[in-house]
C-alpha cells in the first residue's frame, strides 16, 4: 500500500527513493507501451499506403489498356503489353 505523503515532514529519504523508483518504472512502462503502439500504427499505415498504391497502379493500367483495346497490337502502349496477362481487358 502506498504511504500517505500529504504530510511531507513524515517522509524519509527512503520513502522518497521508493516513490522515485515507482515513478521511474511507471515512466519506463509508458514509454515501452507508446513505442509498441507507434510501431504497430507505423506498420498499419505502411501496409495501407502499399495497398492504395497497388490499387492506383492497377487502375491506371486498366484505364491505359481499355483505351487502347480497339487499336491494333502494334499500337498498344508498352504498359498494356507488359501487363496484358494480368489485365483481362487487354487480352483482346
């Protein structure tokens, strides 16, 4: 149980040392928790950014290929030809 520290004249050096040790442990625990949270949120944000970038790249390829679907193969963009196997609309 924590010692009553409302009357500071009753505190000894040992009491203050114990309180400082508890405070130090609490700060270390909070710091560790915040570090773990920061790592988790960072990984989550990175994964979301990668997913969004992939979605945008796929959308761009789809649009490039769909616009050139009526052109002869020799006129297709390199992007469309390179990704033709992955994009159904470019399959001809």
